[in-house]
């Protein structure tokens, strides 16, 4: 998946550029339009995956985009397992990515 957002000056709908919110993701400061989800801001900043699966370390980001698959989970503040596609970003949010290995995954071969 490729993140694309049409710049406001090229948008035929003549929308105005919205206010921006600033979030921190694993120490990196990212900005995005106010009202965006955290996933939207990550995508706008070129991040299309932000966690890996516990079994095979496969990259995951937005899959369903409607809060069903939980592929997009991350930690916001002290709250774990937040669905990035459902959480509206608030200015100052501190986001950390979740990496876990299943306790029984050690020693398994790739599949
Ligand atoms: S992308 Fe499926 S729950 Fe967020």
C-alpha cells in the first residue's frame, strides 16, 4: 500500500488546508491534519507498517481500516492495544510501537 494525500492546492474540491496536530511516534515527531486517525498520520508520513506479527515478524499496518482486524494496534500513552485506524490523533499524543514475540515462538521455523 502506498500512502497518498492530494495537496490542498491541487484538490479540485478546493478544500482548505486543515490545522495540523503533532504526535510523537517512538521518539519521532510527526504531523498530520487535525481530525486524522493515528493510522492516517502514520500513512501520511510514509509509514505503511508499524508492527510485526509475533510468529513470523511480518510487517503490519492498516488492513481493514474499520477496527475489525486489530492489525494496526499500538500503544498510546500508557494504553496498549489501541487500534490506530480508530483512534483520532490528539495534539501531543505519545505513541509507541508494539513488538512482541509469542512465548512459544522461540525455536519455530519460518512459515
Ligand atoms: S486496520 Fe483493522 S483494526 Fe485497524
